[in-house]
C-alpha cells in the first residue's frame, strides 16, 4: 500500500504544480539534447566523452518516461500508435541524425555523404522497428489494463 503525505496545496495549486513539473521535465529533456548536440558540433565529434554525463542523465530520463508511460497505458496526447505515425517519426529521426552527422564531419569527401545516408537509414530502420515493437507492447498493456478495469467493475457490482 502506498503512503500518501498530506499536501498543503489545494486542487488548483496541485494542478499548477503538476504542469510546472511537466514543463520542467520537458525543458530538461530537450535542453540536454540540444546541449549535447551543440557540444558535439562545436568539437566536431572529437570529444564525445565531454557529453557522457549529460548522455547518461538524458537516457535515464528517456527510459523512465517510456517505461512509466507504457506501464500506465499512455502513448501520446496527439499521436496515435500506428504504422503511419511511426513511419513519420522514424523518417524525422533519420533526417535529424543524418543532418547532425553532416554537421560534425567535413563535407569534403563522398564518404561523408555515404555515411550520412547510412546513418539516416540505420536510424530510420531501428527507430521504426522499435516503435512498432513499442506499439505492440502498448496495445497489449492497454488490453490488460482494460480487462483489469472490467474485473474491478464486475467485483464492485
């Protein structure tokens, strides 16, 4: 059983605090990503160890958010968990990685263009596969939560 501490906030203050915490979490998430990107572009990818601390915090935050949302049967406020959304998200991720790769390398050789394309394709493919697996896990979790909810309603009657 989870212990709840008495709150000194009324419902309006509680909702505002939750909004502040949510905004702070997203600010930290995107801020870390931008900070790591800028540091890597400025160092041309030569000193990756410079962003190791930020990367660990970023990945812990990202993994926690995915795990917590899956546990609660939450996908997203606006996007649906389907192949079309996953395709678009994967394409955007692939493009972002390819552009980032180009920013941290020199455009002097054909090898850079080939590597940018390879990084695009690998990111696109791995992102799409992971999103499709996540979609399946999400749907199973929602089914389980809904069946548990139905059992609670039946027991209460």
